[in-house]
C-alpha cells in the first residue's frame, strides 16, 4: 500500500529493536513535508535514512484528516503556490499523485456597500475589474502588481534562484536591486499599508490588498516589514506566483513526498516519538532506545529541536530563544451541507472560486491586532476557502468543505482560556463572515475551531505558528535559520529555515544538499 492510499499512516516498518540495532547515515526527526523532502533526496543519494514521526500520521502541518465523516480537511496548510518546481520534477511528485488546480480569481472581496472586487490572473480582466470600482486607480493597481512581480523575477527567475542553497545576505540583496530601490525597500522595510496606500486610493481596493501582508504574522498592516510578507507569498514559480488547491487535499503533497522517499529507499516510521537528540550519537526514543546516526536532521521548529538537544552552545540557545513564533491565527474547518450565498457577488459561484477576503479595511485590521496584543481575541480579518468547489472528492455528494483562516487571536487570552472560549471565538470569526454571507452558519453541518494552542498540541509547532516563525524581514533571508546549526551533526530542514514558511519543499532540499556537501560519498 502506498502512503497516498494509507493517508500517511505508515506505522512501524520494522520493530523498534531492529531500528536500534542498525546504524543509520541520517535520522530525520519529524515527518512533515520538508522532512520527507530531505529524506527523499538523501535516500536518492544513497544514504540510509530513517524518518521518525511522533504522530500516527505523516505530513505535519501539511496533512489530511477526516474530522467529520465523508469530509476531507486540510487542517492547517490549505493552499499551495510556493512549492518548488525542482522538488516536483526531481522527485517526480506528479507520478506519486500530486496535482494542483489553480484558483481564478485568486482573491475576491465583498464590501458593506454591496459592491465587490476580484483579482484575476489575466491582466486585462484585472484592469477591467478595477476600472469598474475606481477608474482612477487602474494604473496604480497595475503598478502595485508589477512591483511584486519585479521582486519575484529578480529573486526567483534571475541568474540565480535565491531560494535554492544559501540565502543572499543584505549586501547581496542590495546589489541585486541596485537599480530598483523601491523594490528593495519593500523587501526589507516597508509596511503593507504604506505600499498599498501609495498605489491605490479607493478604500475598497486597499481593503482587498492589505491582508496579504499580514497572513500568519504577529503584526498589523501598518507595522514595518509587512510588505515583505506579501512579497514572499508572491514569489512562487510553480505557476508564476498563482495559488491553487491540491487535488484530494493539501496532505497529498506530503504523501507524494513520502512515497518518493520510500521509492528511493528511505524508511518511514510513524507513532515513534523522539525524546532527545544526542549529538554525534543519534536520537533517543521515548521508550529509551538509542537510534544511532552521526547526522540528525530536524523537521521540528528551532525551539522544539533545541529543547530536545542534550548539548547545545549557549549562543545557539540564545538565538533560538529570541526567535518569534507567536501565531495570530484561529483556523475553523467546516463541513457544509451546501455553499453559502454572498449577496455582493455578481455571479453566485464567484466567491467559491476565490480566496474570499473578509475585512472592513486597514485601520480595522490594525486595531484588531492591537486588541490581540492586549489579550483580546479579535478575529475580524479573515480569508475563506472552498476547496470542494474545485475538487468534489473532498466532500460527500452535495456537501462542501469550508476553511476560515482568521486573525487576530492571542495564544493566551487575557480573560479565560482557549478551553473555555474556543467556541465563542469561533462564533466571532464566523459572525464576520456572516456579514457578507448571511446564511453561512445555516450551511455548517459540523466544525472544528483550532487556536494557536490547539495547533501547537496537535502538530508540535511552537506557538502554533504554521510557518515556524514570522516571515518579517528580521527573520528572513540571511536572518532565517540555515540548515547547518551550531550543534555538531545537527541540521534543520523545517519552515524556520530559508526561504521561509509555507508548503515549499526546497527547505528540505537545501538541508539535504548541505548534509551531502558536508559528508560527500567519497569521504565515507
């Protein structure tokens, strides 16, 4: 049975005693998509590789579950656009079941005055859409899109794809943009609010655009550096910066990677918790067994990884302690009896084709962030997704799946706890959606509400942060973690490494290449 067929539940491929009796070239701690990518590349290079996943199911934050009978939910990661084409081609992921359907329009945003606006892939159609809302903003909107496209082209499709291998440092980035200081400022300094407001004047267009700079980020749209968050999420080369749904659910990416890893000879084990990392020796399991390996690659976030280490330099621990990984997100996964109606939509199915932005504007989003900083859950900005519109396989006949990704919420509310307030917070987020889709609650058959502590407990991500840390400039490029750590024999491959968080895969490829460069076959 393939990993696709088992939905990531691989169990024990051999008794633990047998695993412990062998000496492995590499042990990968954590079976998220980047850990599986690392394993596939290392196994392809002839290394003996063992992946140990504490949960019963592979995939980490990019997995697939059935919390309600007949409904397949991607509980954390939900869309794909940044997955590296090298990983797709080199590991032959399409043959292993990976397929994506692109969204068009990418965004749709309704407004309280009954109007709405969509962001289409075709530039002429996009310009016509903006002209219908605010004719004087067409040129500014197109210039805004062109600005982020310049960033993508220089950083991803120029002489060097800067996501592959070591990150360029600040001086190298300045050299790359020597003729484009505007782009460099966006990449390293500016707020998304400033950039949006500079380009368009209509408040509806500003509402549409600003949220892309705060997705998954503990910052408000007026905070410095948030333009870089949108820049990162615009840099995909899988489909020229566009986003889509993975057919069958986002977890199918991880399952395809797992099948590729197995095909190349990696051994994958789930339900096996690592209790400690012992540098130079390997890892010790919760049951006390030592799995021997000179090299350990951790897919866990830096804080979890370092906490597992029996030895680590003080300077390394200090850097990890300062890493910011507080999630602002509450995720609501819903089984629907039917699709909700958005009265502002010019065509009934238009919202279901897009990522729906729920907002009342930049200042409201900033205020929600500031309330969350004070401990008050304020899920007033949201994106809403309907993957079943494109992919009926994830829901029963006639049913649909909806996910709500809402900000901002604190990890620890000032009053009460997530246990006592979870449903109230979920209700508040859905009430924001209901302002534009009045029947949304009536469509919901069942739901699950996941706050940051729930994601932390379920997936093992510190702070519940699905990107393993904010993607603001002070934690990006050469300031994000490299695969090599200060702990001998220990590497990182997760989303906290360059180039950043999302379903990218090249983080795992970069880690594998670092391991192979440090221990080439001709030295073994």
